[in-house]
């Protein structure tokens, strides 16, 4: 089994709203904060099982206010919309960086299927979904 890439550099770019992460395989990704937020690995976003995902909207201008390392595992960002429960493993950040074109397409398709705009406020649950499903 091939060794998984490990991070070598991590920079939060507030003005461009990008997390830049370099890996020891020589790859550097620039991941938009919005993509990180809408694909947060937290139960609040992912749900507690398949089909329980909560479509995130209104996150285009989201900013990372803080970024804490979590052991040797990854990082836990605090976003300015109050979301701070997602722990992003190095592997997950590599996935977000490597697959971001596909992830954007999937996100846009989910928005279209739900009949909502990327900039719609998160005030009400999306049709067919009930709240976040996570009470903590």
C-alpha cells in the first residue's frame, strides 16, 4: 500500500478565501473556504448516514477565523458563520484539493435538484430534509 501524502505547509489566505496546503508528494492545493464549508466532514453537514446530508447554502463569503491542529491527524477550522465542528483530516483535505472540480459540479447539481441558489440563506431546511439531524 502506497504511503499517503503528508502535509508540509499550510497557509490561510484571508483575502482570497483559500486554504493553501502543500504535501510531501510535491502537490500544492488551494482550497476555497466555501468548498471546505459546504463539504465539512461534520455530522451537522454530513448527517449520521447516507442520505442525511444537509445541503449548505449562503457560504460563498465564509471566512476561516481560526484553525487548530488536531494531533497529527488534521485541522479543525472555525468559520465566521459559527461552524466549528468539522475535523478535516490530511487525507480529506487532499481529497478536497485533488477533486475540487468534481466536488463543485456535484454541489451545483445538488443545488439545482433542490431548486435553491448557492447564495440562498440557510434559514429553513431544504425541501425533503429535516433540520440538521444533529442536536449537539
